C-alpha cells in the first residue's frame, strides 16, 4: 500500500485527533502549534482528503448526548436490486451514510433521528419501501480507538 502522506501530514493528523480549537481562526491556531502556516495546514488537509488518506474531516457528534437517537442498520439486498434499494435508502434524510459490504448483510447504513420513536419509524418505513428486512444493530457500548501515525 502506498503511503500518501509525509511526516508533517502525520503530525497534523495526530494533532487534530486530540481536538480542534474553537476560536475565530482555528486553522491558524493549529498552524501556530505545529510551526506551519495556515495556508499549509489548509493545503495539506485538502490534499489528504483528495488522495484518500482522510475520508472525512469534521466534527463527530454524540447524538444520544444531544437527546437524539442513532443506530447502525443492515439489509440483505439482492445484487440485481442493490442500486435501486440504495436510492430508496439514501432518499431518507435520516440516513447519515450508506455503504456496501462483502457479507451476507451487504448494505449497512447509519440512521440518526431526534427521538427513539422516529428512529423506529424510519427503520419500519425503510423496510416497507424496500420490501426487505432491516436489521437494527444499536450501539451497546462505545469504544474509542486512537490511531497515531509515525511522524
């Protein structure tokens, strides 16, 4: 596997995993902490996203702590219907993201709503619209696995 980042990118990624500053100029703040320029931080993040080293850069919210509800759901979708079912599932605004898996349950998606009742109703609606069984896999425990790159 080709490494698409250098030691400065690794320092930046590691640093950002420890928190992102809430201030008027957060990228400048990060740049100053790493002895970089703000333009360099922004350019590096853009490059890391474009080359696939990072797939996402943004806040992670704890929906439950904010009073909401979320779950991981899965379905067994016939290969011939996968694109059609994907369109149905993705049309629900409650679906945060959806991805294919090489598994008997080959479609996995996250559903986030304001209440547990809305969550249950959304899963039922997806099942009714697709004609498929939706398997609800709610989080029982949460674990944080930190990834630090060699800088």
